[in-house]
C-alpha cells in the first residue's frame, strides 16, 4: 500500500482531481462542483496530498465535526467557513474527516477566459490568504452563499446549453462579490484583534528600521506578514480596512517618517541615509521621498535650516 508521501502530485486538470478522489468525471472539463454530505461522504482514504493546483478552488464547509488539517496544523473550520486557492498556489495537506460536509468548486482559468471576470478575479486578495484567514460566515451570510452554490449545482447537473456558461459565470461573480463584502465585515467585527495586529505591525517596523535595514534592506510586506503569521494579502487588506493604507503604503509611510528624522537630526549625506534605510541606490530613496512629500530629501533638509 502506498504511503501518503507517495501521493504528492500536481493536478493539471480538474478531471485528474476527480479521478484522484474516486469521483466520476466532471460534467464540464473546465468547472466542477462536488458536494460531500451524508449521502456522498468524503473518502478520506482516496484523498491525495497535493502541493499545486492549476485551477481555482473554493471550499464552502457546511458542516464540520472536530478540526480540519491544513498543512501541518489543525484549524476549527466551523459551519459556514470558506477557503480560497488560486492556480499555481502552493498548498499543504488538506485532511477532511468523514463528518465534514462541504461544497468544493473547481474553476479552470480557461472557463472564464475572455470574460471580464478573468481579470476581476485576480483583484480579489482573498485568493492569496492563508488557511488560518478563512472567511467565517454569519448564519445570514451562510444562507446567501448556500443559495448561490445550489443554483450552480443545479445548473451543472442540468442539461448543458448555450446559456450554461453565462449563467454559471454570473453566479460565480455574484458569490465572489458577496465574499468580498463579507471579508470586509469580518475585518470590522474583528477590530479588537486587528488593532493588536496594527500595534504589532508598528512595533515590528520600528525594530526593523532601527536594527535590520543595513543587513536585510528595505522592509517588505512579506517580512512583516511572516512575523505576524499572516499572509501578505490578508495583512494588506486588513490595514486598508483599518487605516485606509495597504501594507506597502504603510511601510513607505514609516520609511519616510524615519528619513525625515534623519534628515533633520543628523548630518548624514543623502546617500548615507538611503543606505541606512536599506536602499541599494540613493536614487530610489530620493524618488520615493519626493513622491511622498513633493520635496527632494535635500529640499526637505534645507527647509529646516
């Protein structure tokens, strides 16, 4: 019998994914919706470990008993949790238990090719969120998402005609828009937690700008997010919701604050300040400074003399 480690694969097509799970071939080669429930339970023995998908995956958990494993950790994905994965995104092991009921929607990028959604879907940051940043729906939100899934399920199980793709894409667009709204609500309802994240973000950047720029260079959103055990996309969207700035904008703001302090209180040259702040080239520092302040570093310094 093969071990789990022998089942590490990359799924290129949705049909391959169905075969790996012991499911019938999908009705459509570029999209499928699988509903695991009491009548059609999740086959934990067939489930492979995988690391990369070539298509979008949206999981909507309608019932879960116990914890769901993702990578090396277990998470409390309760009823109404949603997880999102984009094509070519590295993922760890996902282990559902037999009592997990869920909808798994797989969408190949070619299914929406040439449609405005093909561009729009890439703008939804939650496809880059980690599993511990899942969307947790309220009961009202859960019913809305469930209704959309049921419409898509009915459409995919019905006779395919010239309107099928149009109807399914319309439902998919509707669901993604709702998800965007519900994530914004989640940021608001978790404001106390998010304020702690903001405080820790500021602390991490202050420490970084005081000690690490000479070795590590200009701070990045990924560095800060890693320290907070968050994904870069989630951190940026959370900051945008809380203070109206993305992670990159917030880092630039802190860099400019530190640069102003050095320009006013030291006699370091512009090049030396740029180097201390982690910039490889002084021109890059000067360009950023002027973009943010409408003054060059030298003009700013002169205005205080």
